[in-house]
C-alpha cells in the first residue's frame, strides 16, 4: 500500500500490467504465481452462477439449553427529525453468557434497520439464534381492522394493507404520522365510524384532543393491552394516541414500517426470522425451530422500580431480562400463550402479545 493524503491506499492498486487483469473475467476464481515470467494466470474458473434463490441461513440451538445465543432490543422513536431519532433511539445487545451493554452507536430509524439486518446476517452465518425487538406494538386492535375491512387477512398482509392503504381506493398511505392518522380518521368518518387516532397536545395534527373511543369499544385496545404483567409493573399505552410524551402510536406506525422492511430483507437474504406470536402461540413449536425470533417487550414492565427511566435503561433492562429468563429456563414459558382461551387465540395471532403479560 502507498501512503496518501488520507492514509494508506486500501486494497490492490495496479500500476503496471493492466493486460494481466483484463484477462481475468469479472467474478472468476484464479491462482497466480509471482515471478519474472509474464505468462497468463493459471486455473481460471468461470464465475459461479448466481442462485435463483438465496442460500437459506440456518441458525442452530445453543448447546446449553438456551433458546437463543444473542439478544438485542431497541428503545425506539417516532420523532420526525433525524436529530430527535439520534437522541432517543438506544440499542442494547448481549450474548448468552455475558451481561447486556448499550451499543455506542447513534441511530436513526434507517441506520437501525441496517444495523439489525447486519446483526441477523452475521449471526445466521455463525449459527447463532437471536431474540430481538423494539418497544412498540407489532399489531393493532382487531376491532379497528374490522372497521377497515382487513381483519380476515394474515398479520403480514394486514400490516401491508394498512400502511399502503390498499384496502380501499381512497384509503391513506403511510408517509408520516400527522397525515396518515388524520386520513384514517377521515376515512372512518365517511363510513359512519368514530375517529380513532387522537392527540392531547399536537393541535396541528387535526385530531381530537381526547380519546373518541370508550374502553368497551373493541377497537380501543388489543387483548394483551388489557392484561396485567407477570412482572407486576407497567400499563401499555393505546395504539390510538399519537404525538404526546409517552404515547406510542406514532413510533408504532414508524416501527411497523421498518419491521416490514426488515422482514423483507431477511426473506431476500434467506435469513430465518419468525415473529412471535404471529407465527405460532409458543416459541417451542416447530415453526420457530432454528429461527431468529422477533418479540414485543414492554420496557416499563421489565425495568426494576429502582432503576431511573431513560432510553438507555429501557433498552438495557429489556435485553438483560430476556437473557436472564433464557438462562434460568423461564423464557419458553414467557413466550407461550397456548393456554389463553380458545376464542381469543385467533385475535392474539393477529394483534400480537407482550412478553410476560398474564393470559
């Protein structure tokens, strides 16, 4: 390597012998012997044909009885500005035998998506299963989707229809929280339903300042949001509230957009990623075998009362709680809602479930 104004030149720089390199087809494998001669490269092979489908990455079970070998969790943000995202998004990571730590990176929603994708790809190539998540809901109340006409669709298809507005010619497409939530409200009103989204502080959103739905409305909340946490702490916020401090509707809308892209990237690259409980009510089922698993956790339930609330603390406590539950043999039970009433099982597989909520 030669030194330059910006440091050493990275990689090979050809100064003489360009004809030599032109004789090697792009992507071909070859061997070459250095010496005084000027013969052509030997053992040149044609470039390997690109497979029609990507190689399926197959993580393996950790050999000491744990479900997973790595854990990561992002305390998310629905902030409109990149500055707000960088300030709020914190990510914690842990390996099975080592305590969690907060990643030193500064993340936007886009860079977090790239980081998670790389983590899953690296883990897949090493045969390690990852348990991962973000702090927002991964589904929405079944009652709301009945009003929108997408309740009969599988979870992935319903998410796509909801965000793309493909369920009706005049349905809004998600491009940002204010426009989308106001558009959903308008669409519902035209069909005789009440407004759904609301914000107590964001007057510019054009939304009601109070919740227009009552608690008995089946569109008000998911089944999991109405249950107590087995950890004894935390009360989930409604999906319908956006823009206020502590509300989760906005970050859930952005989060679902990004998780949808992560799922697509994993499918493209042959990374086995499953989403609990949408792909099965228990993580012990065959459908989750050898796969990374996306789970929904609620940091306020997992963070000890003695720990001051912060974005970093939320991410760190969540990862450590998942890691320790796995080490102590409790995680399988936390990721199992097969005992819920049969009449609710379809709703749970559509709406999702928070880790540790009592059934």
